[in-house]
């Protein structure tokens, strides 16, 4: 199975578990770090996810994934966790939830009107291919979502 197929399989298996608990699936990622592969499932719910929630979902999901053991080329470590405050915005529901809020943006390529690839702006609109942000000087710019290396809610600590 490819990386995308593993993530899609995991998503399909975990959704009924999350739906039963009224949890939200934030993301699934299959990555290699060092010599280990990790299958990470990020979940959330109103009021936040607890460690017990993560353990519960992990215990329910693990035996379902075991059925695909032979199709996964490499052994992996399953991690179920909260995405945390600094989670990236990836899905339309993430953009919807953060409309009219300040976001931190990192681009792959600079834009014509911008000198920097990293900046903060207010997220004012989005569609399937672009986002629109309002800069400090009140200038509105449209950014291709394929150019987003990272976008997440901006926090000042």
C-alpha cells in the first residue's frame, strides 16, 4: 500500500469509532521518522480530547488495523492524539472554523506583492483552490492553496 492508501484505510476504519463518540477526525498521517514509521490519528471534540479518549480510540482502532498487517509494507507505531493548539489548517472545516481570525502562513514560493514567505494575516475567505487573507495594511490577497507550506491559527505567547 502507498502512503495515501494507508492513510485512507485508517481514516475509513477510524470514522465509525469517532462517529460513535461524537469526535472529529482532524487528520491521519503516515510518516517515517528515523528508522520508525508512525501512523498518527489526530482527533478532537468540543471541549478538547483527553488522554483517556485517545487510549479508547487506539484500543478500538488497533485490532481493525491488524487485519491489514500484511498489506502494510513496514511495521509502524500507532499514535492517537489531540492535534494541539498549533495544528495546521488542512480541511475546509478548519478554514471555516477560523474565518476572520489571524493566521500564520508559510508559503512554498513568494508572491508577487510579498517579499516574505512567512507572515500573519486575517483569513477572510476560502474555496477549494484558494484562500483570501487581509494584510495589516488592509490589502486583500488571494493565495493558491497548493502554495501553502503551512497555515495555522496565530497565537501570541
